């Protein structure tokens, strides 16, 4: 399934429940924050070693999977309401990053440039 | 392009720069927070009406597109390091939501249930 | 009670439970994100009018108060572990903002400068 | 200076610039998210050891101090617009936590209870 098909499934789900009025850009950005907060809570007290094994932990894996899903769903919904193609935007960003961070520069570049 | 192909493109980009040591689950969750923060800053002072038109605003649209891309890229990367299939997780979540929020109940259900 | 006294009360609470090892800067920054996420969830689906009345709503007020408290507690704890005086830092920031945003310029300045 | 006095200083700063219309609860919650995002970006790629020394790092300390100030300022402003006393709320929360997490139980309690 593509992201476009996922967005279409969401559109039908939301229309069937009459939820469009709630899905304004500001509300969806806030919902995204809420879900990233829930995802963060799963990792905050873990040691780096425990966090590295989270995908293989039978208790944590379904919880993490569920929160990742929530983040994706609000992200896809927000992009859909703004008529922005996420895959196209992500590829354009990697294209730019390939110029900003030439491969040879390696880790040093990451240290110099504090954010994407 | 599918999310799996996007994840593969990222893997190559990161390997070429020797950035894997930075991409621990805790660091990536934090990077996701940073990008959602940048996305939020684009919307925080807009009126609901201005926010609703953000996708059509020639100044805002590329900025929003860029931040949405960053959120997607860290989300895909995080899921990839945890070996979790985002599309499968998202569909499983909608499946569950179809039971939690029957279509007939409409908006009332949203009000009763505080979070997804 | 001052923030310094609140930080001291927290220090005793945490020491009595042997929680210091968990309170690393990265973990506390993540905990702050989690709490801001919970606070955001209380407001995300409210209309601007409902949100404006949240402090007077008998159901919402204690929930909002509780989440604001959690954000403050992790913020104070994080500053304490880094030996940074929050009140001093906040006043220094307002001092700088008084120069960045001269009072006469009014709202126009907010529009030009996208973030604090 | 107390938090109440800081809130009063902010009130005057904001009134002098005619910014009250922007400071709705939803906008301030979003601004808080933006600032926590900026704070997180300072820590996201640091090792736990680097993060533990952030308060003593001559380059990082002023940046961290500045972002902590921004988080406090929006938190105090949000509480002020909702007429909630942050210090009282924080003490009420610690009172409850003293019952939820008896001191003798120690770290085990933290592991069992996923969030504050």
C-alpha cells in the first residue's frame, strides 16, 4: 500500500464519522505533537541498550508499533489536508541533503550542522 | 516510491556518511521531536483561517513541505532501525479504530475518547 | 515558594527513591516532551473558544493544572541537573527581547520574526 | 524573583507590544512545543556523556540556558492566561507522587509506572 492509498483510507474513515471539522492544520499539528509525546514516553527511561532492543522486546514492540502508526497517520492526514505529497517532499529533501552533506565529509559535517 | 524504497534510500545516504552510530532509537525519537517543533513553529501564530490556507500560500507551502519531509524522514528511519513496518502498523491501527469508533456514533465518540 | 525551593523539594523526593540515575539530561528532555504532549492532547480538539475557557472549566481545569505541573517539574529538574538558574535565564531572555522587539513596532515585529 | 513576578513582567512586555491576541491557549501550547523542540535539538546527537557535561560546556551552556528560558516563559504565560498557579500545581503533584511512589519502593516503582 502506498502513502496515497493510506491517505485515501483515512479520508473515508474520517468522512464516515463526520470528523473533518476537527481536522484543521493547527489541530492536526497538535495531534502530531501528542503522538510524538506518547512515543517518547516509551523510550524516555530506557538505557541506550534497552532502547536499541525495543524492536525485539515482546512487551515494547507492539506499543512502539502502535505509536509509530499514530504519528504516521496524523502526518499523512496533515499533508493530505494541505495537498502536499510527502514522498515527493522527502525525496526533494534528501536531494538537497546530498549537496549539503557531501558523503566524503562524513561525521564531521553532522557536528557542524546542528539541524536538518 | 514506497516507504520501503524511501527507507532504502535513507540507509544508503546514512551509510555513505558513516552516521549510523548517531541513529540510535533515543536520538531518532529526539530528532523527531525537534522536527515536529519546527513544523509547529510555522503554524503557532497563524489564525485558523491562515492555517487552513497554508498549503496554497507561496511563502509557507515550501517551508511546511520541508518540515513535513523532515518528520517523515526521521519517522521512517526510526521504524527502519526498529524493524517495524509503518504501513502495516498504520493499517492495523485503522482496523482497531474502526471498532473503537463505529461510524454511526459520529462526533460524539471523538468527544468521549480523549486520544487515539 | 521559589523555584529554587521547588528544585530542592524535588531533589529530596528523587534522592529518597534512588532515581538520580534515570535523570540524565537526555532522559529529562524526553520526559519534558512527553508531558508537553499530554498537555497538548488536552487542547488539540478544542475550538479556540473552548480553549479560552479551559481555565474555568470544572472538568478541564484540574487536568490542565496537572499537566502544567508536570512540565514545570521536569523543566526545573533539568535546569537543576545542568546547574542553570531558570529565573535568571528567563529575565536575560526578556532583556534581549526588549531590544529585539521595540515596543513601538507592535505586532508587525512578531510577523517578521518567526521564532523566539 | 518569584514566578508571579516573572508573569507580571511578561504581562507588561506583551501589553506594550499589543500581542495579547496571539496568546491564546492553543497558540501558547504550540509555542511551548516549538521551544521544547529547539531544546531537544541541542541534545539529540550528544552522547549521554556529552549531555551530562552540557551545563559546563562554554559553547552549549548559553544555548541550553536560552532554550530553557523560552520554555519557562511560554509555560508561565500559558498558566497566567488560564489563571493557574504553577507553584501550587507543582506542589500538589509532588504531594500526590509521594503517595503513588512510596520512598521505600525505590526504582522498581519507576519501572512499573510508565508515566508521571
